[in-house]
C-alpha cells in the first residue's frame, strides 16, 4: 500500500495548490504539496521533507487534519496523511518541474474542479 502525506498552506483565506504532471496517480489535477513517505520515516517528518524538496520552503506542523484512504473496488491502495502547516522560511516555488507545472493560491470558496480527492478531504477538516 502506498503511504503519502500532504501539507495545507493557508494565506489570507487561500490555499496553495500545485498542478501535478507526469505522476502515476492523480495526474493533471490540483493538489496540496506532498509526496511519498519513505520506509522508516514518520508522516510528520515526510511532510516537512517533501515541502522542502517540492517547494524549497521550511515548514512547521500546526496540526494533523486526518488520513485519507484511497480505495479501488473496496480495496485500500493508499493512505495519505494531511497536515496544516505554516511556512517558517522561504517562498514557495516549483522545484521539481518534472512533477508540477503550476503553483497557485486558490480562494477556499473557489477551488478548482479537478482537485485531488485527498486535498478536498483535508480542506473539509480545517
């Protein structure tokens, strides 16, 4: 089973989303930044690492938002842990341009239609 994590970054009632590309799951959708949890790594350490790798920022966790279970035909194929985080240093920018093509703040009341289901799940818990 795939284990992943994501970080919700809020700024003035807007959420930072990235448009994914060239990924096996959730390709060409808007999602919260994050990625795979490595073997032996906690979800908390993974989300901090992933946001540094993907966006070049240092973050701290504010609180856990929950775990999204990705199911296919009633079988769980992935578990994604979501966290509300705040930026400690740096300005978000796309570092891994082979995995993302856009980075935008969206108003919480006007989210894109093609929002990843795990991102929607996290945002409903804020």
